[in-house]
């Protein structure tokens, strides 16, 4: 590997560590950002890229380590603090006020005022239009932000960051909602900023974009920096290798068992997006009893939305769903649960658990009717027995099932959500990112449980954005991108490069049409 | 060094749990405090006659507060209960006095049991309207029930042109006598309304603890999205709580008319505020998910005894309002402190384990 040129370093992270309650998000990272260059950051979801950038932008403070700006140690207490030092960031989640106009958004907190006469709206609109024109956005600065499609909202966010006249500009997945033409314009603007000496940090999952625009590249895995190089010296294979690493995680070995007949089929599932286009784009897939189907895709690929359609959470979705040989006509969640579908939601806190209830009450929440006598009296005996069984089956570490569910670790909370779903006796289990936010030991438990359930004849669909996971756990792999399934392949034939490539294919095809 | 820190931690933990137990029992402590205070300072406070009188006052608020508790646990609010009390009182009074005119020369009169059932159904129906507004038309509970508050009160006033239905003794020929039993009758020395309270309270406590709908009420209030994802019919649960609240309000309407042997359309004005106060005092969390029927009953007793006791001591009614307000605020402050302490103690226990 060639030496990395020193370049003109503006900001340096020196041995920085960030710890959240119990989770180490970034471990002893050293990172240098160069002036007049595009510094690319890449890694899987949860690798710590965003955390790293949030520390530079003043949103988070490092638990350990120093931030050096032009050689001097600095401390940012708030994003405003960082902005004062010339650091601007476009966040992955848009931070715009939908109820205000584009100009008001761009100049929020630093309005152009004319003394006591208040805000100079005309000047703001003029200045805002200037930045928008630079981006060829085709948006009037007087439009309400909520009336814009998501891609244009992203452009507004970028215009806002440019208007700050920053020395360091951080772009966290800026192209996730942009069309190919808009991406080209963005890259042109990035080129201009680069020429002005701005240090740009660019985070993206789309490898071909990184290769096109990057100067320096840093790869993160599990909170650690695993590779740093000049982009001109490397290829996508190198990136994938550094992203995945070689040390195998503790995956359950697949038990050989015969697959049964078709247990689940989805035909032509579509879901319109609020801002236009399809969040789920004519997805059809079939799973056999005892089969584990891994759905790989990046954030926003439509995996969660697909699962929610299957569970009947979206009244506007179209398409047909079969469990066994029978079509499910009912459109509401309770009926679909009764017909043998169950979902482990991605967001455990918001959609999986009722925090104020005990471990026991959470476990039985979805299957209370089964535990009643005379149809209305919850039988204490039956409930206790069911709870004991679930706790043993899933090896949930619960000292007392009557404790609040929030008193347990994330991994055990996840097991409770799984236990709740299993108590409804499903035939098809949908698991949305089942390993998200849980520790290694609990992950291994969850994976073992998945294999065991498959062995017992359950059809399992799980989504993940962890390549290693999808390769190790699935019998078959489906790749989703931009709402479409772009590839379905047996595990034996799949390679990591194939999957990574398919994961951005959905965007390419729109490029051809565009 | 290590030993010192561990013992310190242990002490802090024990002190914390002691304080926590005290805080959890705060409604009981408040109840005993008001009883002790007034038995010393208010003459005749502990006389049988006074206790029975107070229990009748408390019962009225307790009914409303129970219905309110379920509603608040789902994360909603029911402002219309006071008006339902008024309207249901008028319905019961009107049925006894005038019956239903069929417009073809006949008038149907009902016996007291039928009158009570019809009145209860009216209460449940208004609750159902609240529920439909909130679930099907997506109106915020505060606004929906504020609307029915006005509508129900308006109908109560319209029903008699603002007049009172007096003298509800009924007519023996029409079989409409016996209404007084509910308000002033006694069974084993206790007022009938108190017996009804015992039955309804036991039923409500049973629903909360041993039935699927009860568990679902807590789940909906704790995390509506997760409840939906778990296949709970959230709309049905909400319908139930508002209908139950309407049912409780209808009971109060009947009991008050029976006690006075007259129905006045302005009856029940601002009762909803007392009901909310009792529920909150009993540990019901306004953000949903927490609360007990037992706590609410005790809360109703604290408020009822406080106001009756202050009257007996001759405290001005203006000061009574000030005192009631302070008690409610203190109760919620302590509630918040308890929640924080509980989290601290739980964290400390976790840390000790590791």
C-alpha cells in the first residue's frame, strides 16, 4: 500500500472514544481531515461514522480524547459552538422545520434583521435563492419546506450548510434521496468548495460514489478505524475487506434440516411514499417452511416498510399475501397475527415494548386471549406457565418477571419482544434488524434461537444491514434497494461483492430511466 | 477502601428504598393524616352520622374518578363527565315525571329499574360518541370531550327549559315509585350508593387486573404504537374506556337525582375537575400507562374528607380552594420525585449486581 500523503490537516481527532450507556460507539479513533480535499468515511450501519461526525459537529462530546483544530485543542459544547469555528454538517436525518419557508430554514437562528424593523424577508429570500441556484435546485426560497419532496428537502439542507461559509463541511449520506442529475450537481458544488480550500467529509454507502469523489478514505468497523488510504491507491474490494474484517463473529451453525413446502408468499407488494414514488416497489417473494431468508439492504431500502405492509400496518399498500396456501384477505394487524404472521419490529423502544409494564405483561401482551378462562378471565396459572416457558426457551435473564421491562439489558429486552411474538404461535416470523443495538452474547442467543425455530418448521424472514450476518445466517439472500428486490440468491452462490453491488442497484435503474 | 465504598453504597441504597416505600404509600399516609387531623380539630368528625354523610359525598366523586382513571391510563381525558351527570339526571327525572310521549295519544311510563337502565344506556351512548370522535375522526380527547361537555349540558338545559324536575316520588298508579331508595336507602346501615360504589369498584379493579381488556388499557397508554404492533385493537380499547366513563357518570346522575328527589340541569358542573384531581392524587399518571383503581378511591377519599372536614372546621370556602389546589400540586411533585428515586434505586441495584 502506498504511503498516505500528509496533506494540509485542518482538524485532528486524537485517540477519541465515545461511550453511551453501556455501549462503546467509537474506540480510540485517530482521524485527520485535510483542507481542500474530500475525506471519505465508510462503514456499515452502527460502525460509528455518524457518532464520530457528531462529535466534530458539537452534537456529542467525546468521552475520552482530544479534538485539535489547526493544532489547537478545542471543545465544542453545542452545534452553535462548532459553527462558530466554521464547522457545518448536513445530517442524515433532515433537520428542517416543515412549517417554515425554505429561506426561513436556511437562515434559522441567524436571521437577517434590520434593527427594530425585524427580519428582512426580502434579503433572506434573495440570498437563499442565490445558494439554491448554485445547486441548480429549481426551488423557490418562499416555498414551505413541507411541500417539497424529500430529495429537494435534502438540497435545502445542503444549501443551508453551504450558506454557513464553513471551513469544514460534513455531509452524512447526502445523496440518499437525490436523483442522478442532482448528485452530479452536488459533486460539481463539492468540487468548487474543494477549490476554495474547504475540508469536506463525505459519508456514504454507495461505493462507486466514494471512488468517484473521494481523496482520502477512512474505513470504520465496530467503532474502530480499520483502514486509511488515498482513494487513488485502492479499489472497492479493499473497502469491502476493511469493512467486514476477518475475525468471524459467533454465529450459530446452521443445522441441516429439510425444508417444507411454501409457507409464505408475497405478491406484488407496493407502498406509495408520502413524498412521491414507491417506498416498496412491487416486491414479490416466497419462503418455505424451515427456511431462513435474509433481506439485505441499506437504510431506507424499504425493508421495514415491506414488513409493515405484510403485517397490515399500511392501509394504502397493495398486493397479496399468502400463508400456507391460503390468501390472507384481512387487512388489519390483529387478524394477520391470528393467521400466523408475527413481526419483531426494528425499533424496540418505540414499537416493541410497553416500557411501563413488567417483563411478564410484555411477554403475554399479544396472546392474552389464549390465556383466558371463560373468554375474559386471565388465568394466573396459565399465564405464569407461559411466561416461565418463554423465559427458559429464550434464556432471558430476568431475575423476577414482575420487574419493569426497562430494568433489563437491550439484548434481554429484544428476547422479550421475540418471546411475545412467539407466544402467538406464528407460522411466519418477520424479524426487522433483530440484532440491532444488542451485545455480542445476546446476538449469539438470538441467532441460535432463529436457527432452532427454523428447524422447528417456522419460515423466517429477517432484515439486516450487516453483510457478515446475512451471509452466515440465511439459507437464501434477497437484496433490497430503493424499494425493489434487486437480487435473490442462494447463500452457497452468494459473494459479498455481489450483495454490496446489488444493494445500490435500485438507484442505478432510476438513473437509466431518468 | 473498597469495603468503605460498598457499605456506603449499601446504606444509600437502603435509605433510598426506605424513602421509596414511604413515597409509594403516600396516598395512604395522606389519608391517615387528614383523618387524624380532622378527628382532633373538627368537632363530631368521627361520629357515625358524619362518616356516613361523608362516604356518600365521596362515593359520587369516586364513581367519576374511576371512569376517569381508565381514560387517563390510555393517555386520554374525559371532560364531559360533569355534563353527563347533569343530562342523565334530567333523563331519569323526565322519565319518572313525564314518561315518553309516543305522539299518538299514548305515553309510556317505566318502572324504576327500567328508568335506571335507560339512563345508564344514555351515559354509555354519550361515552360512545366521545370514543367515536376520538378513534374514528381522530379528534384529540381534550377537544372531543370539551365539545360533548357543552352539547350534553345544552341538552340537559333544553330538556326542561332550564327548569328543575321537582318531586320525583312517582305515581303508584303508573308504577314509577321507589326512586328514593337509590339515594337515601340503607342496606345493613350503609347507604345504597356506597354499596353500588363497592360493587363497581371491585368490578373495575377486577377488569384492570384480570382481564385482557384491562391489560390492554395499560398497554395502549404505555406505548400505543407497540400495542398496535402487538395486534391490540386500540380503537376498541379506547371505545371501552370512554363508554365506561359515561356509565360511571350516569350512575352519579341517577344517585344525585334520587338523593334530592329532583333533577336540576346544572347538576354536575365542574365535577370533572374533582374526578381528575382524585385520579391524579391516587397516583394516576397524566401521560398514561400508570394508575390503579384502589389509588383513585383513596384519592377521592382524601379530597372528600379534606373538603368536608374544612367545612366542619368553619374554614372559608375560598381558603378551601387554595388548600385543595396545593394538595394536588404537592401530590404530583411527590409523584415525580418518586419516579426519579425509583430509577436511581433500580440503577444502583443493577450496578451492585455487576
